[in-house]
């Protein structure tokens, strides 16, 4: 069985740039001060070591694998590799630097939770009209917004953007994903209303889980 090939590494080997978007969720570990969720990054191969500058985000051969870190210092053809929290990994040669980030595009600005809830409600009303939704399903869909408002109040503004646990999305991240889906109305199944009911109920369930982790984890 062949090993899964990393498209980033394959592109760099072919002398090509590779672009990807940092997905929501997770704490980004030791690079959380340098990159953020939703950014679109382009990594390019190294044409000449002189291209590499202090502060560059680089992909580096490190022991038996690769790490995505920062260049902290340069001495001749040696590069000091550090993470965004200030930890020093060590020195590597130019041959160990596989690629560097040449472009960062910022994500679409995320509105505040109250605005997202209003946009979500508006999008649901539009979908109901487009689909001529039966009243029981329309009520079920609109109830999702009420449920999310209820949990937003219980979670509290100071915790909307906090992850309740490592690699658990925040309330704000979950709500933003749901709101964008509803606004674009790009359901992968024909029945859009039931699709968004299911997606909305999923978001409500995650809100319940987030609140529970914040409130009750210490007492368990």
C-alpha cells in the first residue's frame, strides 16, 4: 500500500507554490501567535537561500519529520528556527528549509455574535420563503436561532470566542460556520430546509456542550 502523499510537499518538490486555508478549530499549538484561523497561506519553494529573511514562516526538515516555524536569526547559511511563543528549536542549514510563506490573505471579517444571530435569522426566513416551507418545519428552523440566543446568553460574551477545551471550536466559530452556510444556501442535498434544520440543531448541541464544559467540567 502506498503512503499518503502530502500535497504541500509534492508541490514544493515540483518547484510549485501551494495555497491552503487554516481551518477553524484547534489552538494552532506553538504557532498561534503567528497565524490564525481562516487565513489563506501560500508557501513557495526556496529559489536561493538569500530569499529567506528573519521573521519568515518556513517549513523545515526537523529530525524525522518537518515543522512549520519561524526564522529567528540568520548567520551565514545557518537559520535559527523558533516558534511563535519564543521557544528556540535550533539551527538548520539552507538545505533544510523546504519552503517559506510568500503570501497571507486575511479571512473575511467575522461579525459579532448578535449580528451573526440576526443574519442567521434573516437567512432562515429567506430559505423558508424560497422553499415554501410547511409551517411546522419553518418553526423548527426558526427555533434554532432562539436556542442559540439562549445559549449565547448563558455562555456569556467573555466566553463566546474561547475554546472550552483544546481542539474544540468556540461558540463564535460554530455560529460563524452555520451563518455562512445559511447565507450562501449551498446545501449538498436537495432538501435545503431539513439540511439547515439538521445543521442548526448540530450547532445548538455544540453550544450546549460548550456551556457544559465551561460550567461543569471542574465539578465532574
